């Protein structure tokens, strides 16, 4: 048998033996999370987690964690959550903000304000290198369009794995630097939809951004205003004069070119934290927490040790039993870290325009909600409000309803307490959360879920299983009945107000379509395997026929010599491979490396050492603009 044919036959047989594994790697079952260590008693939340490849050339994989909704109200919804940084893990959102669980010690407790009440939740460590995501260390992303392209690829693969969610109403939510990521991803989705067929559209229904870093011009200009308003700094003081001088330098730089990240302007925040720091009796310096100015921290951390849940979340996500449950690639796991400084240092987006420039076009097609915690300094509400006031969209400027007539700020009360206000016009909604930090859902989980349910137009009757009283200008939101769970996570029918149209019929139809899609996928996989089997069997039969004829003295048509001992030895490896396969299942057979060497088939080389990857590792990355260790400068 010619060496080329022998190698081809061997390659096909190896492909056959690997085919079930390849199919399993791309199945939803492979991502199923059976349970989590320390999970509370009661009906479990259905979860999937793991990595999806987005950059084959540089080993780029995004980590996701999906939680299925508790109830379906009217229709299926999915909220895709992103944290900021850039380079900060979305497990912040999963474990400290909107996910089903919070971490207390080494145990999990239920979050009674989880957003999975009426929506599937999908947390993604974005971009590559963030949190549990990984990539070659020399291949971090630099620009927002690069990130958008990779995220579209991630979603394409995710919906192939989980076709039952492909037609959900999609909402993107997040905070801080996600104010850049989310609009860019939305732009890429709309561009994709323009090219996709009618049956392959993604139903983008809304963007929800909290304390977002969206418009550098207004946000940098708000630092001093916020410091004066909150009494952090006395206007006209010597310290204030120093900062006013820095603001002039910043304005001069922005007059040349407004970028997402301007070092001369970043210095304003650092100087505020510096000049307002105080000396304690022990000789240490205390400074304001940049994420919640009601709190203090040691200088120069100034909030990087916050929130306090990090002391429990970090060791929990580094536990071996937890990473195994979440299907973290052990070869790439160097330990979860909230923020990866290397990702942030690389992702400067110097060629990307601020996402504020995308909002007017997005608002023509997609409703956007911006919300702010009133006590946050780094992405404070004054900057967001000024950006809205300066922006023109859908035929008018700011929240103007008609010339000289602005949309009112509508008072919001939650369970009898002043929660903030709502303001809306022409597809844009703004919500201010009073007494809230940079991470609003951390402070007010139930109020934040009331917000997302209103944004998604869910009929609300209960938050955290208890009746709630949420009013805007004294008016309650729509109410519906949600039957309590009876030991399972099955979705009860939920009736929208004003009619008896339940969701059960639609749910049955959706499930039918999902099942059909699954079986089609399995059928296609079976066809591929069958083709490989037929080709491999044919080549194998041809080889045996030719080999036997050689041993019986058959001389080729071209008058070649009869096969002798030397020729036989050349096929020894394939014979041994056949011997090991005799009477064994193709899925359970294993291979000996020496046998594969004899076959002259190159064994695939292992990837680079894990040192060549980054998953938020604990290396001493350079401080971002000198703002302190690890988390500094992150949004």
C-alpha cells in the first residue's frame, strides 16, 4: 500500500474515532452545570457554562455563564450582561449584582433581586483575556470594532449550541466601560441583521447601561462638578485651583481630539482622590471610594478594595470544585481575577470613536435605558445627564418634547421609599437611583430588577417572591400573578394584564420548534459521521484486498514485484491499530503514541504553555496611568 494511501486511510480512521468527541464538544450537554458547591437548598437554577472559541489563530476563547429564567412572562427574553474595565470579569455581575446567587463565606445564598425571574441571563467575560476567558498574551484586542466582530462570532456559535434561545427578545445590559462595548455590539448586530435572512434575525429589543463610560467629553468635565456638589472639595480653595488648572489642560487636549481615554483628563480624578485624602492617627492616608463617595478606603486604593463581597467571591471562583463545575479549561486556568490589567492596558481603543457617537443612530431602531447610582464618582450621573442634554436624536435635543418643553422627571418610589426618578423621550430612558454606588444592583437588587422588568415590559406582581409596591408619579406598574415554584424550575403560565392570553401555547410552539432544530442538528451530525464511516470502510476494504493479493503472489498491472517482508513491515503500525480496535467501541478506544508514530501520522502538538495565556492572572501588571495596583483606572 502506498504511503500516501496508508496515511489517508489512517487519517480517516482517526477522524472517525474522534468524530463523536468533536460532536460532543459542540453540544449543549457538554456545557451543562449539574450543581455548584455550596448551592442553597430548593429548586435548582438550570445553568450552562464554558468556553467558546472566537479566535482560532491566537487561542482566543470567551467564557460564558448562562442561567435559565425562572418564569416566562408573555415571551422568552435573554439579558446579556457585561462588566467594564476594560478587562473586568462579568462574574462581578453574576455573583455580586444580578445573578441568582450571592457568595457568603464558602456558601451561596439566593439573591432575591435576581434578574432571572423573567429573563434568561448570559454573562460573558469580554474581551478575551478577561476573567475566565483566555487568549495568547500577545493577542489582546485593541479596538472596539475588533471586540464587536468577536462578540458576533461568539453569539453565532452560542445560538448554534442553544437554538432554543436564538429567537428570544435580546437585551444587552452592563455598567461602566460596558457603555462602550454595548453600543458597538448593538451596531454590529444591526449590521448583521441587514445581511441575514428573515428567519435568522436576532431580536435586539433594548440596551441598558448603568453608570456608563459613554461620552468622555461630558464625563471628564463632570469630575470637578461632582466633587463640588458632594462637598468633597471646596470651590475656590487652593486645592480646587490646582484641579481647575488640570481641567484646562484636559480641555486643551480634547480640543485636539476626543478619545475614549485621555491621560491628561484621567489625571483629574487621580488628583481629586489625592488632594482630598486625609491622614489618620495611625499615619495612614484615607481617601474617598471613587465608586461610592459615602465610603472611605486607604490611599491609593480609593475603592479598589470594594465591594466587600470580593473577599468571598474571589476565593470561591478559584476553588477547584467550582472551576470544574463551570467547565473551566484546566490547562489555561491561572486563577480568577476580577480585573486583568494587561487587557486594560492593551485595549486603549485609540482608533475607535466614543460610543456616544453611535447612540443617535441606535436610538432610531433600539430603545436605550441609561441608569446611574447617585454616589458614584468615576462614572457619575452629572456626566451622563449632561451628555443626554447635549445630544440630538430622533428629531430633537436632549429630553425636549417640544421647543422649550422638556420631559419631566417622574418621581419613583419603591415600597414607600424615595428610590429616584425616571425621565424618558423618543426611545431614551434615564433612571437615577438615589443612595446607590457605581454598582447599582449590588446596593439595590430588587429595585434594579423592578427597573429591568419595566424596561422589558414584563407584567410584575412579585419581586423576590414578595408583593412589591413600585410607583412612578404615584402610578403602579402592570401586575400579574406568578404561581410559586413547586420544587421545580418549570415555567408556569403567566398571564399578561388586560386579557387571558397566557404564554403556554406560545411556549409549546417554541419548544416544538426548538426540538425540531435539535433533531435537525443531530441528523446533520449523523450524516457527516456516516460519510466518514463509508469512506474509511471502503479504503480499509481496498487495502485488505490489495494486501491479500500481494501475499498470494499477485503482480500489479504494471509488472511490480510481489510484496515481500520489507513491504509488509511498512504497514505494521496500521495492523497494530486494527488489532487494538478489534471488538472495541470506536468511542472508547485509546491510542498509544508509539503506534501513531509507526503510522507516520503527526501527533497534534500541544498548545503553548499556560504561561503563554492570560486569564486575569495575578502577574504584577503595570499600573494603568499610575493609579494603583490591579483594579485601578477600571470602569
